[in-house]
């Protein structure tokens, strides 16, 4: 059975600091944006919060527009 490219086993996960560097903001701002649903939802694993790199890249491709991001993400499924 083939696995998809965005499977958690192969997906690169980013910390809040790494997402902050990509979005040019601080770590705390990343958490604030996440709680307001202004950025893609994180993945929580064993008490740590990480973001899928593919989702952050798609978010940037959508000019940081969550409506456009959600529409493109839904069509990709």
C-alpha cells in the first residue's frame, strides 16, 4: 500500500519558532494566530505543538488567506 506524500510519517513538522521565521513574526504571535484560526491548525503530538510544512507552504501560496487556503486544501483531498 502506498502512503501519501503528506502522511505524518514523511511530513516535515515545524515548531512555532520555525513558523514564526517563515511568517516573519515571533513565536508568541504564531500561537496567537493559531488560537484565532488565522493560520493553519497545528498538530499536537505528545504535548508538543507542530505545524505541517506543506500546509504552511500552501498558506503562503494563498497569500496568507485562510478562506483560499481552506478551499485549496479541501480540493486536494
